[in-house]
C-alpha cells in the first residue's frame, strides 16, 4: 500500500473517531439537562480508546516501514498528537455523564452561561475536526481565537454559581456538580484548541508560531 493510501486510511478512522467523540459529548450534555440511564449507556468511550490505539499502531508501523521524509513525518507525528486530544474529549464525555447522574438526584436549575459555553464549545470541536479534514488553517485559527470567549464565560459562570449559592437559590450539591461540569466544558474547549494547533502544524510545520519542521 502506498504511503498516500495509508494516510488516507488513517484519515477515515480519524473522521469516525471524531464523529464518535462528538456523539458522546452531545449525549453527555443532554444527560446534564435530563438524566436517563438508557441514554447514558449509549456513551461508549471504549470505541474511542480502540480507535486511538489503532491509529497509534498504524502511525508507528508507517514510520518503521516507510521511513517517511520530513513532510510525511510531520503529518504522522501531528496525527499522533492530535488523536491524544480527541481521546481526552471522549474521557470528558464520561466525566460529564457521571456528574450528570449525581445531579439527577438534586433540584435542577437553568444555567444560561453553561448553555452558551456548550454551544460555542461544540462548534469549536466540530470545526477543529473539520479543519483537519479540509486542511483549513483559517478555520483552525478561528477555533483558537474562540478560546478567550470560553474562558470569559467560564469565569462568569463560576461567579454566577457563587452568587446563586450565596442567595440560597442553588443547593450545595447542584452548585458543586454544575461547577465541575462547567470546568469539563472549559477543558473540552482547550482540547479543541489543541487539535486546531496540531492541524496548523500538520499543514504548515508551525506549532504555536514556532517552526518545528
């Protein structure tokens, strides 16, 4: 099999991994709003883990067998880094699911800032994956630029939760578990940024404005 064909095969697995991760994240947020055991069982991080290991093995086999030159080696090493962040997204879907299960036992409240964070973060994840598929540096950069907005929303969300807690609007349990969910959403955005940065590296050789090769 030619190197180009092997990389294309890698790309197809990465696309499937990305789709699985996005599905898991979507379900986990739905569970935050309304927990359901049947729906919770649909989150399958084992598939994501298997896809990561398969991609790792394929990348290592290519490096050993093909001994790729600089550009192709950059693609392979970039993929290895990128799928690590994709796998972490899958882990966070499980984290949100687990805290959603705890929230199911307490009085629930609408958290508009969290909803806004989720919408923007999901778009960041989807765009980071699309940027890789299309090798779109401009789209990858737009994902990176969104991170400041997420950080600002995160700070505002924490302040809002503290205020509602002080005002006795929220129970301690709801405040604690929702704070943790907000933190995981912020981390999800960070991983989307990391993916976007590796997309730029794969396409250009630059990582965080530093030329590697």
